[in-house]
């Protein structure tokens, strides 16, 4: 596996200003010094570097062209790029126009240089952890938020939302329309969670049509019920008049057989730490996935809450076998109650 590094691109192999050089050293990463753009691209493509510093104080045209090339590639374009420019307003502007994420003038003070460079990495990390379509936090931030709440010891619910019949909708109406539905769901989740829980609510996007939202324990029924209700109100209008009136359309399954495809619904699996002791985020994630899978076996838009408890440990006694999945009554947008497993009550 390639080692993460920092790269300094300098056609004349000139050392960067002292403040930048010290900052690069403090990263604690191997520093690769590169003089030509082909070597730069090869290194960046082999192992996405933590940062690339471009020294444009001499040979500015060559260096800004190198910045533009790095940023034009879909793989290397996300790498944070800082350009070191001469103390010239035109050079400063040229750096940003080439695509640099930050431009540091040659004689900028050491403190301001460090502040700007630290902020550059923070922005880069934030952008990498955000889903590009919905601008919601991704898997890394979801795990971090679950871990944060576990460390605080607060009562919370992790809710895994997933669309039903989304693939068939995508196949019939196009990827563009499917992406629009995902953005609609993201907006519903964000507005309901933030509108109800304010700063105590978190919404993340795992990818595709999979979302996680984390809320205070006491808000589960209100939040999930409102999400289901709003979703079922809005989603029929994403279909053609004919499909909406019928309530279904005919689509092909993976074997090419025609079958009725209902309108999309949303399934939400809910896990709480009310009756369980979680020690790390992976446990919460695994159980939320299980609950989401159970919710998807039920008709309509539903949310299903895990009601199982951890088996008490008694030293020297034989332990009970793992409990079968147990859920709270599952509610739909019509607020009907569906019988559920209650083994873990």
C-alpha cells in the first residue's frame, strides 16, 4: 500500500519560504520534491497525497499549468493545492485562477501562513467527508457522530432510512430523476430532523438512497412519523400522471420478468441505547442495518424500533442464545400499527 505523503513542486528545486517549510515538516509526512509535471502526476495518481505545494515564485506559467493539470483530473483534483506566489497581485490572482485552493504570498507572516494552511486542510477534510449530491456528511462523519454520543453517554436513536423500489424507479425514469428523488429525501430528513431537534439532530448520507439520522431518544416517534408522512405526501408527484393514478407501473425484475412495481416508500430502522450498552459505532451501525432490513419486509412507508435488551451477564452461568430480532410496533404514514416481534421486551 502506498504511503501518504506531501509533495513540493518546484521546477528549480528551490526551498519554500521558512514558514511553509516548517509547516510541511510539522505534518510528519514524507516530503517528495518534484521538478517536472509528469513526475508530479505519476506520484499523485499512485498515492493521493495529503497536500501539494506549488512554488510559483519562479517559472509561474509552468507552475500554474501544473496546478491546472492536477485539478483537472477527477482523482487528483480533490487533493488540496497551495500555491506559493511572489508578492505581486497578478501572481496572487493567477494562482486562484489556475485552481489552487489557497495562495500564500512569499513574504506573508509566519502566523498567518500557518493559519491559512491549517484552514486549507480542514476545508479539504470537510469536503471529502461530504456527499457531493446532497452535501450531507458521509460515512466518516456518521461514525464520528455516533462515537461522540456514545462517549457523552446521552440517550440517542440512530435511524437508518432507505428507499423501497428505488432501483425500478431509476430504471423507468432515468438516473437524473432518481438523483432528484434522493435530494428530495435528503431535504425531508434535514428539514424534519433539524426543525424538530435543532442542534441535537444529525443527518448523514451513506450513499445512494441510504441515509442515517441521529436524534435524541425522546424525539423518535415525532421525527420518524413526520418523515414518513411528508415523504408519502410528496413522492407520488415524482411519477407521471398515469403511474400516480394507478399507484404502480409494470417493470422488469433481474430475470426480465414483468411485475407490478408500487410507488416508492421509505423504510426506517431505529436503534437506541435505551436498553443496550454499545461500546463502539460499528455495533450501532450493524444493528441499524438489521433493523432497516426488517423494516423493508413490511408494506408501505414504516419505521421500526428495536426493543431488544442485552442479555445480562452472570458469572459462571450459561448464557442465553442470541435473541431473535425484536421490533417495536411499526408505524406507517396512516399511523396504523403492524404486529411486531417482541421477544426482547
